[in-house]
């Protein structure tokens, strides 16, 4: 084998060795989730739903609140520029 062929062969072998763990990890991830994981996923979905309900209630409270309390702050008058003596 020539030096160039050896480099290509070594690079190909290196790529195969790097990619091999990823292939084995992908097959392990393909296993169905166990009951504990399913319960945790359901719990997280319920928590997200509770957060959304709380947010909707807060929005309704803001919409139904007294409009005099939510008056926008008034703007301050513009500052006058002082003339510099010449």
C-alpha cells in the first residue's frame, strides 16, 4: 500500500470507530420507556397544564381588575434647553 492509500484507510477506520458508539446508543434509545418514565412524563404534562390554567386565571383577573388602578404613568414635560451666553 502507498502512503496516500494508508491515510485514507486509517481515516475510514477512524470514522467507523467514532460512529460505532452512536449506532449502539441509538439502538438502546429505541427501547420503550418504562412505567416510571411514563408516570414522570404524565406528571410533567399535568404540571404544564396547571401552569397554563394559572396563567389564564391571572389574565382574567387583570382583564377584570379596576381600570383606575391600571392607569398608564403620565409623561414628564420636556426639559427646556438653557441658552449659553456668547
